[in-house]
């Protein structure tokens, strides 16, 4: 009997051990499942964070994209999506292109197509993409001393009238895209403007419009910058609609071989974002609510 009792005791002890081990295994299984879920969530968070490249890029661009307010309108979306900060240097297109040649910028957004194509051909940039367009307009005082209104949409005829009457004209004079276009129009008119009536400011578009307003002078402006300032000045649009006033903007990444500090990856992310359908739609809506028309027309291919 004693042996039987001892055997039963051993069997009962073994049974308790099996139950206990099962409970511990179940606890381990639950703990493991919880850890797996937490790990998956952590990996997901890290993946989302890794999708944002971070860092910064230098965007060298024309003053019209900044003066019009376009960059302030669209750039926060780029930084939010990529984590990349955009440091904007707003200068004339000529200066922007020179910054690219010198390796002082990562990406360019400018508006002088022949100069941009030459920039690419010379190997300073990787590839040029068209982004958007608007047009140039000739603005001046309501009194219109040179009677430009009668020229309707003929900008070359308007330039001839300004020269013949020696009416004040303020030029950008800064080798910007606007200045390049203006010089081409004077050349088409077979005129070399000179004299007290022709004022070379060497300033950005906003400053030139302000100066022309104060002097009651004429000037040539991109439509976007003029509209963004129209409620603060007395100048009015007098000549518009001539096909030669078409104003195309292009974007280009600077050749990363310029120097080791070029952020080519960030530049390419910016270009991809700028040409995306979502960003193009944002551009098409800019200015519509306030001015009844978009300040830029997207045309990325």
C-alpha cells in the first residue's frame, strides 16, 4: 500500500508540473505575440520616418516665383512630404544660372529657355523640365503718355513709341529672364534704348514695379508679380496678349560633379515633386480666389 501511495503521489506531482508548464508556455506565447505587434509598429514608424529624406537643398530661382507668393504657397507641402528644407535664393535668372555654374545651388527654377538649354548643353545641369508658364505685360501710368493702348497687343510697336516719345521706362537691368526678354524685344524693334528716359535699375521685379509706379514710368513685368502688387500701385496693364510675351519656366538639377556638397538626391526629389500631378494642381489653383485667374499655368510633360 505504501508503494502504491508513493506512486500516486509521484503521478499527481507530474500532473501539476505539466499543467504549470502549459500555463507558462501560454504566458510566453501571449508575451511573444505582444512583442511581435510592438516590433511591427516600431518598424512601421521607422519606415515612415525613413521615407522622409531630410536635409536641405538650395533652390536658386527668379524673383517672380518668390515675389508672387508662389513658393510660400507650395513649398511647405514639399518639406512635409520629404523632410527636406528648401533654402530659397531669389535672384535674376542670369544670376541663378551662374550660381549653378559655380556649384552654389542644388536646383534651379528659372525662366529664360534659350539660356537654360545652353546651361544643359555646356554640362552644368543634368536635364531641363518645363514646369509652368505665364506671360509678360507692359504696365504704365493710367495717363499713358506714349499712347501704348493704341498699339493693342503689338509689343514691338509699343517699344518704338516709348523710344520716340522718350517716355520713362524702368528696366530690370539685372540679366534676369525678364531683362533678357526685354533686350530681345528692343533688338527686334531695332532700337538701342539710351538717354535719361531709360532707367536701368539693377533690381528685382517687385522693386522695379515700385520704382516705375513712383516715377509714373513704363516697365515690363511678368503677370504674376504685377497682379500680386496691383492693389498697392497705380500702374495698369497697357500691352498684353502678344505671342512673343509668352513666359516659360523650367527646372533643372545642377550637375552633382560640380562639388561634393551638391545635394543631387534632394534636387531630384524636388523635381519629381514639382512635376507631380498633385503639385501641378496646386500651382493651377494659386491666385484664382484672389485675382480670378491663376498666376501660373502648369504644363509639366
